[in-house]
C-alpha cells in the first residue's frame, strides 16, 4: 500500500473504491513468497498475527462511515497470486472492506481504464502503473471529469456483475 493511497483513504469522506485487474502483483513480496512456501494466516488466531498497518487505515476509514469496496477482475483458472489474495482477503473483510471477484470472461463488454485504480469520494482517481511482471512503476492522480466518470462507471459495472467474496471460489 502506498502513501498516496493511504492519504486518499485518510481524506475520504464517503467512499473509496479499488479496482484490480492484474493476475499477479509484486512477485518479490515477502508475504506472497511465504504463502507460496506454505504459510497461512489463521482467521481464528489473535489478530496481531495477521493484522497489517493498511488494515488500520481501512478500519479507521470504515469506522467513520467511509464505504470501502474492492473489485478484482481475474482470469480463470486463477494464478497462484490470485489464490493468495483470496486466501488473505478475510483480513480486509475483518477491517470493514467489501470485496467482490469478477471472472475476466464476464468483463469483456465493460469499458475499463488501462490501469488499476483507487477512486476517492467519486472525485479523484489514483492510477497505479505496473511493469509486465507486476512491480509498481508509477502512480498518477487524475481529477478530470471524463477520467473520473470512466473510472466510476467501470467500477460500478464490475461491482454489479462481480461475485461477493464469501461466495467466490477461485477456479
């Protein structure tokens, strides 16, 4: 989680949405590598064993009434990274985030922006540009009405079709 996204979440008054469209992110992430090696988070364990600083920001925002939704467009069969994200998403849900999953084949007729995004209060969009292997290259704030409209309409179309986290089974 970047400082820019944390800043957006901290200043959000009503809503924060996150659209993820890649099948793999940051392959060098130590938590992902640990998961690949068999480490699993236990939802029944003490929260301190799986709570992350990002989840503090989510809990703070949702606690003050900010609606936080995340939608993930995924290819099926899913990659190991998507299995990892699905496996650890209970932590985000525990912090107050709503998550849905949309198989990519069900998104083919949705106009989508070319990069993953965060949108705050329907007025500003933070795009994240990745390298081909999923490392962050650059982040970019945009506030032009046409860009915000595209991001918002794309997110809402994905959200409407997507499967709630509790019901989605990675294929």
